[in-house]
C-alpha cells in the first residue's frame, strides 16, 4: 500500500495526464482499497478478475471517481 501511495504522489506531481496500470490482481485490489479509503480487511470487495478493465479519474492526490470497475463488456460477442 505504501508503494502505491508513493506512486500516486509521484504521478500527481508529474506533468502526465494519463496512466495505464497493468498489474496482478492483488495490487489492483489494494489500489481499489486506496481509492475507496477502505480498510485492508475489505481486500476482496475490490476484486479484479482476469482481464478486468477499470477507469479511474484522479481529481486530486487522494480524490478519485470511478467510471467503471472490473468491466468485461469488451470480451462479449456481438
């Protein structure tokens, strides 16, 4: 969690506007907890399954909005 916080602080102070994070599910679950400011015992409530896609908007150093979390709509046949 500390490494994620450091990453967010570094990203927020950079000139970058967009960031794509590709990682193992556990890291993404922790990222979800950080966004929601939830305790660690809620780890599985932010479960990110395989190939899940999320869009998170960073509005401030620890202010976020979630457009979608763990979406799979792009995998469905049309």
